[in-house]
C-alpha cells in the first residue's frame, strides 16, 4: 500500500467513525430524560452536527487524493444503558477511538503532506478539547482530578 492509499484508508476510517458518532449522538439525544434534559440534548445534537461536518471534511480529503469515500459507518453497539453517566462514558470511549485515528493519520503524513498534517493536527486539537469536556462532565461537582475509568 503506497502513502496515498494509506492516507485514504485512514481518512475513510475517520469518516466511518465520525458518521457512527452522528448516529450515536442522535440516539443519545433521544434517550435523555430528567431535569437537565434540555441543555444535555442540545449538547448531544451539537456533537452530532459536528460529527457530520468532520465526516464531510474527511471525505473531501479522500476525493482530493483520488480515493472513493466509504459508505460504511463505524461500529454501533447498543448497550441499552441510557443514564447520563453511561452515555458520557460510551461517548468518551468512542471519542478516544476517533482521536487515535487522527493521531495515526498525523503520524502517517508527517513531513509528507502539509494539508493532511495540518488537518490532522486541527482535528486532534478539537477532539482533545472534546475529550476534556466529556471528562469534566463525568466528574462529581467539586472534583478537580480528571475522571478515570
């Protein structure tokens, strides 16, 4: 597999993961109940929209490289756990997988493609911010230590 094909394969994996996030966050937004429903649903819907934009961006890069964007969606496991904590922990795991794919892309293209390297760095920055946000949401009020599974 040449460098171009490797980049296309990772970008397609990113597309699939981001699209899985769209489905996952949309599902989660439908399953939130209770007093804090409105802000949490809004946050989840925003994540679904962001995931779609990220998938589209990865797809544009696939076609820029002469590849064919994947029609697959990443793994979707229905755990039937819909407590906010469960939703956030599942989200954290999904985001870690996505972040790993961006890191693999960044390492693969480092020093070879400025556009792909900068794209990967930008997405890593955004995903790490998102992971921090979810981590803080998983903490009990007053906890300053990062959430650990």
